[in-house]
C-alpha cells in the first residue's frame, strides 16, 4: 500500500509518497494553498493517481511533546482531508523533519524533503 505524507503549511504543503511496499519515500512537488479548493483537489488527484491507501499529515509538536497553534491547524487540515478522501488520514509527529530536510540535498522544495523524512519515520514506526 502506498502512503502519502504531507508537511502542511497554509501557503504550501510538502508531499512525499512511498513505494507500494512501504519501504521507500520519494518527495514530490509541493502543493500551493493546500486548504483551498484547488489545493484539496490537487491532493485528491495525487491520492487517486498514485493509488494511495493512507495519508499522513505531519503534526508539529514541541520537543516536550506539547501541541500549539500550528498543531491545531494541522489537525484541522487532517480532518478536512478525512472528510474529502476515501482513504484513512492520520497525523504523525514531524519533529526534526525540517532540520533533516535542510541537510538533505535535492531539487525539490524543502517542504517536500521534510515530507519524505516524515514518511520515513512513519513507515519505520509501522514496522
């Protein structure tokens, strides 16, 4: 089953998808304005085209595990996706993914590289 990971931001959403075996994470182009109708449609298209079976939305928590305003926004976005998509939508701790993305070279945006790190963490946790 393929998994789509989203590093949510109100202006841009980094995206990464797993291979069908759930081992490799590949960053994809970021989606602009993901909470808009156009952005939600783009995510729904990705889910359909890539035959995604689950969507993981990054949950920004503090080092101590606390949640702030951005975590609440991410949960709200995940709930919006869950209403719209026909696949499960879950949240997963995204601590350190941006820092890892900053250290990972690549041609795709940092948001999408962060989504790939998020996805790798999620896939490891599922094993």
